């Protein structure tokens, strides 16, 4: 004995307990629907959440970039050190062969190594400063 009104659920007509259960179920469904609609209607909160997600994503990208830059700078420093050692060894070999040539090569390689190191350190310092500046701007 059920009637089918315009809704999709059957309505019990004889048993009051069934009717009460149906009413309670309907209230629960309506409450859930209202909560979902209220959540969608709160534009300010949704906008704030989206901004927080974007901010966190940007911070993570910056942190990842800083780590990559640190790793690359360490690799470059290691390569520069290796090249400086090789240049020093080559200069020592040349000194054994000819003193004037060795002196010129040593001076040139030392100057090149020093110039390369200075350029490397300045670039690394500038990159770190830019990264710190970006982090500072994002933290505001």
C-alpha cells in the first residue's frame, strides 16, 4: 500500500512507524543538501581556500627551485675545484719542462680559476638573494 507522489520514493500510507522513518530520512537528506548548498554559496571561504592552495603551490615551487639551485651550485663548485686542481697539476708539469712557460700558465690558470670562482660565487649569491626575496614576498 504505497502511493507514488511526484517524488521518486514511495510513501507509506498505513504504518505510522514507517511514515516517521520516512520523514526522518527526508529530514536527514534535506539537512545534507542544505549543508552542501551552504558550502557552495560561501564564495568568500571558497576563494580563500583557492588562494591558500595557490600560495602553497607557489611556495613549494620556490622551495624546489632553491634546492635545485643549491644542488647545481654545489656541482658547479665541485667541477670548478676539479678544474682548478687539474690546472694546477698541468702547471706543475709545465714548470718542470720550462720555468717561464710554467709561470705564465700558472698565473693564467690561477687568474682564470679566481675569475671563474668570483663569477660563480656572485651569481650564486644573486640567485639566493632573488630566491629569498621571492620567499619574503610570498610570506607577506
